[in-house]
């Protein structure tokens, strides 16, 4: 009885103590809150961090928002129906993923360029993949290399190369499975391959026109090339997608049985004119065609260390005197290099003469031929000659405004003068032309455009004049007195000592010329029959006829009485070989000269004489 009473009293004391301690805990705000204990109940939920929690209590205990009920599902997808979840935070890049309930493709993008945060980011979630210096040009996403870069082949025979296409896109960081395989596939890029060359005799064939390359991987494609050009020819192979492109360059060096590496020889101009006993100047260029040493990175070699010897000689008609300095009769050229030499020619009598310069080397020889037309003295030469005459246009920086331009530029030594018209505004030209020490086909030009009324410079031009066989191109930049920047582009007819007009039986050829200019009538059919390697140098140009208008007069009454109202007549010198005859052709009339029908048009302007020429049987 006493024991039962004592037990009851003890239990009452414990209950009072528990109640009292709870009151103390609630009344003391400095004490820690009671940690909630989650019951052991499995009711899975998926958090926005893509982690599955046993129940919502465990999710809340980690302070993570709930994405949806149930186990977390694979975030990859193939269509929008696979995307019930609201958002995705943990998707790897480089595959389809559910983003805001839609199936999207995520790929790496370069962001935060130029900052400490620069690197590759997931394009869908914006999450950082890796820090890197990624602000590069698009063409660096792919790199093309041809191996070997240069090969030697027999004439018309095929040689093989390997074209390496290296993809430069970043490889996705998807993690590695336990078996060592990546957790996601790398993106695959498809490239279109193209073979290109500026050499007509070079042909190339790729074993495949398209390739598929994984990000960061490389593939090889075989290339076959053949050439009928003696010497060294270049070609290229490009790999491109819609946004990415790069190309690699290669060379094929062709030899034949007799001439392994013949030099390339040229004379410029190939036709020239002079007065009797006056020198005419030509530029002789000899280009070596031996391959240069194949110096690769890390190798110790010097390009062009081997020099090749060439002996120069000439063949000319007896009446033609050629000046080739003795020091230039034996020259040495490094592999792949070239030299330029001045050649002088003159003759005592009027006529058309031809000559050739030959370069004989240890591995081949070649030659170039040219002609000299000797005419009467006529009027003394002008101190200034036309340097550039042409038309073009000038545009502002954003190309929203433009104006037509007409230029006449004269040259005396290195000094330029002339006139320019921009729209309706006229200006004087003063300027200078750069020297031609490197024997290039272009010149640096500096000009000032001056207001003729005030003498004040309104603008300055800096640019280049490039001369081609049929035309000249003037391009550069204009800075106005107000600081505005304009572009200038103009085209003009190339001024040459002897112009050329090609005729045939089927077509009528037209040309405009000036008094005392010389025109060479050429026949392509005869040239083809003679060939590039005529047995005799004299044969090569014997068929050409030269016309030189010398004077515009009036037709005389009864053939000898001056008549100021008579019809205009053009006096023409006809030159063939060493013979010069005079022909008279009235305006709007024609006459047979040699084997050509020559018709004269208007004679109102001696700077613009119209000639129509056709071959006759």
C-alpha cells in the first residue's frame, strides 16, 4: 500500500517538473528553438536542385524548393510532352533538356568577354561550364591543314594529300560514368569541303565533300591533285558551316622530262615604241620555280639558302640594238625568288622589230619576246604624260551618300598634277607618286584636291594605283577639311606605249586612239599557229601590223589645191617589219590595209579617233 502511494507521488513530481521546464524554455528567448524531427515516412519529392528527398519534411529541412512530387526524373527530352517540370537548373550542356516546360537544345556560349568571369556558359540555364579565354573569331572554331604542304609530281600525274579538319569547339563537361564513358554526347558539326585554285592547269578531287566532326575532334580526308603547269602552283581546301570557315593551303610542283624547273620569264611592256636612234626601256623579270625548303615549326632552316644560276642571252634582228649589261648576263636567284633587270632596245630606221631574252638554267630554260615600233619624230614629247584618266565614285563612311568622280592625273617624274570633278564641283590636283623600287604593279599615291578659286586645300587623298593589262584601279581614302572620311574608287584604261586590238574574220573590232599613238593589230589564229615557242624569233611577230595616226588634214581640191572646207582626212603610218608606208583615209570611209579593212569614224577630236578593223581574205 505504501509502495503504491510512493510511486504515484513520484509520477506527479515528474509531471510537474516537465511542465515547469517547458514554461522556462518558452519564457527564455535566448535558448535555441527545438529542431523538428521528421518521421520515417517515404513519400518522395523532387527538389529544384534535381535531388530526390524522402518526404517534404526532409526537403524543407535542407531549405530547398519543391519542383514536383515523386522521384526526380531524367531531365533529357525528345519533345515538349516529356517536360512536365517547371524549370531545370542542373542540366548538362550539349543535349536536349527541359527548360520551363519546353524541350530545348543547350550548347556552350562564350560570355563575359574581357572580364574575370569570361568563359563558357550553358546557353539554356546560364550556368558556368568552365572559365576560359573564349573571345575568339568564329573561324578559329575549325582549323584546316594540308599534309604534306607541298609535293613534287610528274606532268599531268596525280599525287595524294591528307586534309586534316580539326574542330575547335569546346568539349562539353558532362562528367564520366563509372565505366569511363561520358555522361552525355558531344555535339557533332557538319562541314562542307571545297577545293579551289587560281591556276587553270590544276585539278583537285576530294574523297568526300562533307564531313561530320565531334566537338574537339579531328578527321582526315584524302585529296588528289594533278597539274599541267610546269613549276610551282598553289591550291586551297576550305571547310565551312553556316557560321564557321577556315582554309588550308598546299602546293604542287610539276616537272617534265626536259625542263625540270624552267624559270618564268617576262618582258614588260611586250610592245614599246621610240623615235629613231632613241632607247626604249623594258623590264625583264626572271622567276625561279624551284621549291623552297619545307621549314616547319621547330626546325632550324633558312628559306632560299640554295641559289640557282641562270645565263641570259638575247636574239634580235640585225638592225635592232639590245643593251644587256655584262654583269647581268650571269645571275643567281634563290629558290622561289625573282630578279628584275632593265633591258634597252633601239633602231636607226623606222619600222617594227622583234627580239627575245632567254634564261638558261641548270634545271630548265625559257624566254620572253617583245617588239619595238620605231616611228618618226613628229612633235616633241610632252613634259607631262597621262598617269591616270578615269571615272569612279566616292562614298561616305556608312555608304549612305555618294558622288560620281572624274579624274585626269598627269605625271612628271614623281610629281602629280591635274583636275578632278566631284559631282558638279571642280578641283585642281597636286600630289606625288611613290617610287617603284620593288618593281610592283601598284604605286602609292598622295594627292590634294584644291579649290581653284581660293587656292585652299579642301581634301587629301591617300591610296594606291594598281595597273592591270587592260585597266587601272585607283582606290584609297579621302579626309576632308572638316575631318570627314570618304572612300574613292576609280577605273581607267591602262596607258601603254603600244595598244593592242585583236581581230578575226568573224568579228569587227573597234578602238579609239589619239594622234601619234600606236596600235598593234594582232590575229589570235596566227598566234596559235605560230605557238609560244616559234622556231625563229622573227616569225613570232612578223604577222603584226602597226597603225600610227599622225595628222588630220583636209581633202585638197583636184588633189593639190588646199581646201579649208574639204572633207577631213586621217594620215596614217602603216608599219610592218622594216617597211613604213603612208595611207590617207577620209572620215566615215574605209580602206584595205595589208589584209585588214580599216574604217575611220569621226575626226572632230584628235584625242578620240574612232577606228574599226576587220580581217579580210
